[in-house]
């Protein structure tokens, strides 16, 4: 698996076709989403949790580690979903950085409220006092087979 990162823009970027042609053994792509498509932030959350950014949430620059945003997103999923569904897909965007000492809010909005097999959610992690959006994501959950 290859991931390219634009260090000037601090964002993932598409892999150059020359690199794919030269180094790829498998032609199947593991990421099936457009990384350039924005995910709209949650405006009216159905669920939310607050977290104080601790020392172990951050890197050496005191910026929150990207994996922590993912953990905060998953923590805001209701227990009924966690207990009875599995995460089928996640599509996330890291937008800006929260830092040590700040309080962040992980917000989740259910997209499909009707009783269907799949449950979809929109997620946003933002800094509480400033409203700065740090990350957005969309998850799809499928019912566990008994």
C-alpha cells in the first residue's frame, strides 16, 4: 500500500502514475473514495462527547495525532451501533490541528434514521472555544449476522 503526502500542504495527495506503473504489483486500489471531495461538518449533532487534549494525544509539536481524531470519532458512535453493527467503511479528512490543552468536541449525526440494514453517520471533531474544525468523516455500519 502506497500513500503520498504533500508536505507543503500537509495533506495526502494522489500517487503519481509513474510510481504506480513502476512499483505496483496489484492493480486493485484499496481506497475507493475521492480524497479531494470535502465532507461537510456536522451542524446539528445527534451525539457528542468532549475531550481535553492531553499530552499523550499529541506529537512532539503538541499537535493532536491523526489516529486520536479517528478514536474520538468512533467514541461518539452510540453503543447500540457498536454492539450490533460493524464498521463497513470510513472516509475521513484531517483539516486543521488541535493542540495540547484545548478541549475538542466529537459530534456525530445519523444520516439514515429509517430502519435499514446499513447505518450511516457524519462526524466532526472541532475545537470547543474557537469552533475550528479539525476533522470530518463519514462512516457506514452494517448489521452483524447472528
